[in-house]
C-alpha cells in the first residue's frame, strides 16, 4: 500500500494534477458545473439587486413581460 506524502508542496501538486486530469477526462461535466455555478451567481446578484428596489404588483410585471405596459 502506498503512503501519502507529508510535504504540503507535493500534496498541492498531486491535487492540481488530479483536478487537471478530471477536467480533461470529464470536460462536459466540468462545463456543466461551471455553467450552473455562474447561473447561481447571477441569480444571487439579481436577488440582491431586487431587494434594493421598490416593489411592484404582479400585474405590472406581467404587463411588462407581455409588452402591454
């Protein structure tokens, strides 16, 4: 059984290599994870911005979406 290195630099290098291999072998999965993370960040920003604006009625929102406002 192989022993794990105790040198932090070696552990860091092994971790980097493992991440790079995973990214190369599972490009689609990594892409999907990154897209989902970016969407989550955009939603967080939108919610934060929305908390700082005045409230409007549901009807006003739908009129805007329908282009009748």
